[in-house]
C-alpha cells in the first residue's frame, strides 16, 4: 500500500479489479465494500431493489474449484489417492496452490480475503477458552471432531501429495497450521451446489468470488441461484435503499454458525436456532420417577435403543417452536412414563399401540405441550431444567452480562449469543409446562 493510500482506497482498487475479472453482470444499485456493512465487507443497496432482481452474476469459469484450478491435471491424475471423508481435499489443494501463486487468475479475489487471524473460528481458540465459553453448546464436540479429522486428512493424504509435487507448493504448505487455515477459509467462505437428485451425495464445496463477500442473517434478503452457465445472487424480497444485502449460509443454528463461521446471531434473530436435550438428561429425569426402579429403567432403555428411538449418547433437538425430533421424543417419553404393567404390555406388542386418541397427541410443539397430561409436562420441565443446569451460567446472569456487551470480546459475545439462544429455547419448554 502506498503511503498516500488509505485502507478503503486499496480495498476499492482490489474490488474494482476483482469485479472486472469475476463478474459479468452487476446491478447498478448494489455497492460492495466497507461502508454500511456489519462486517469487514458487505453489500448495500444504493436504490430500492425489487424481489427477483439479479444483484450480480458470476460465470462458472470464475469459480475456484479443482476443475478450474491451475493444478487441475495433477489433481485429476491423483484423484484416487485424494479421496477423504470430508471430500474437501481437491479444493483445499487447489486453494493452497492458488493462494501462494502471485500469477493466479484469482489473485484479486484472494487479495481481498481477510487476514487468516480474522477467521476466528473456535478451532483456533485455546481448549481452555472453548471449555469455559462453550460448555454444553455442542460446539466443543464438533470442533474436537473437526481437529481430529483435519490432522488425519493432512498427514495421510495432503502431505504426501504436496511432497510429491514439491515444485508446485511452497514451504508453508508443509505446515498443518496453514492447512487448518485453508480448512477454516473453505468452511467459512465456500458454497455447495444442491445435488441434482435428493438421493445424490452432496457435491464438494467451491469458492464463489463475490458471493462470499455478502454477510449472513437468518432473515436474509438474497440467495445464490445455481444455473447452467453462471451463478446469480438474486433478491428474495424487496430491499430498500440503504439496507445491507444479506445472503444465507443455510438453515443453521447458532452453534453451527459459531463452529463454521465464527459468529452467532443474538436471540431471537436466528429462527433456525436449536438446543439439544441429551439422552443422558432424559434418563436422569426418568430415574427420579417413582414408577422406574433400576431394573425397569434399564430394560426400558435397552428396549428404546433396540427400537431405534434413541441412542445412548444421542440427544433430542428442540427448535424455536418446539421439539424437532418430536416423533422419537414422544415415543421415548411415553415409554419412560409407563408403569411396569403398561410397559410389559407395550413391549409385548413391539411398541405398537391401538390407542388412536393417544396417537393424535404426538406433537411436541410448544403450543401442543401446554395441552399434554400433567405428568408429561412435569417430565418435560424436568428435562429442560436439567439441561439448563449443564451451562456455566444461568439465563438471568447472561442477560445481565449482555447489557455490558461493549466490554466483551467477540469470542465472549458470540459464545453468549449461542448459549443465550439455547437457554431461551429451554425456557420456552419450562413456560409451556407451567
């Protein structure tokens, strides 16, 4: 950067170069840059934009993926040895090469990528931070699994390829830490094309210049459309002049947003938010019921596992309007609340019931929960409260801390958004059963 240039001027220069090379249609009413964005970059409407209007179009030739990469032939030649559980290795190798290639056709795009230190995904936090900020959210387990898979994938698949093609890759490509940064980049910025058929496997991700500059909210106003020759960002509703243009990264709960993208939305903005009620908590609540002695509860547990209604280390998922895994949870609670005689008869019928009235009550949405029998409501309330007790702080303490949000680090703030949203959903169960 020349001394006379500001950061904004450099950004605008890169954006102009980037748009010239990567965009073949650009709406005159869309401004991409720093101004008006909730993050480092974003897009803002300069005029009213109607639903269905194309905001910009990216030709498929400009997508960064293994087929378009400079090293596509080498990847094709070694494709059998690059297979992995994630399916990401070919893209990651392409990205590693292009990122370190000064002459890359995607140089303007890659120069706009934020410093990797700004990709503040929980995988880069210390283990102590994750344990203190994210206990019981589901993020810790997901990150641990990610880190294990990344290490295995790098050592067993990526490193041998890089060493084999040492003339193509710089010294940094031998580093696991650099590979983790590339994984975080793909995790936070890539897109996946919907499969042609609902039974097809999900296609591997791709980097989509320009589209990944737009920020995400659950209540988005734009969405990427995958067409034969190009990808279009299309307005999904009317966007008023001055409003930021938001894409969607999918129907993701806050813990998933934090794990994969490094941010979360404050309650109640994310209507896709969820919380897990662990099976262990449900069984703990069942253990306290007078009808369940140790032997009976053990038998019920094994029966429910055999019937594939639950797994021992699994959980039930609750969304903002009620239990999402309601069919399974309904059947599990039904069995756990049976006395010994009822359970024996139920087991003899292999879990089938002839009680049609009971079958009509299978909804566990919050409004339906209010109409359940008292013993059901007490049990659900116990499960919700026990799950609330798994967190480091109470909902009331968290609300108090959020009043001083300006004093919190981004890690603390987004972690609190995640735990607060989950506790609020659990509180809705408590309120529905009161």
